[in-house]
C-alpha cells in the first residue's frame, strides 16, 4: 500500500513544522537562560517579574489580604522591588521611571 503524494506532503510539512517550532523554542529559551546567567554572574541578583507580572502580583496581594499565601507573595514582591532598586541590569524591560514608582508592601 503506497502513500499518495498528498499524504507524503502533509507528513513532510507536519514534521518540518513540528521540528521547526520545537527548535526555535529551544534556541530562544537557551538564549534567555544564557542572558540570565550572564546577569547573575555580574550582579548576583536579578528581577524575577516583568512589569506587568509584578503589577498583577501587587493587585492580587491587595485583593486577597486574608489568603494563606499572601505573606509569601508579599515577600516575593518586595524581593523583586529590592533587586530592581539595587541592580543596574535587568532581564525584563523596566524603565527607570517604573522602578522609581515601585514601593515595598
């Protein structure tokens, strides 16, 4: 039973698409991790949240003051704020104005 040209074409496309996307994702991830290692080698601390993620974490903390995990979330928030204020290089795209507006909670 021979496969038709359409089936072989679809198989080739599927394999190329899968391996292409997987390879791209792997290369991108490894480059990001290399950048993180480089930052950590230079300053031993780095930002752990993007501006949007840190804003969402703060909003969650303010909206859930009685949650059992709020103390841990507050500690992580404050740790990120401290790292941003004390380091020169950042992994995420933080502007100086954004960093200056941050307050510990």
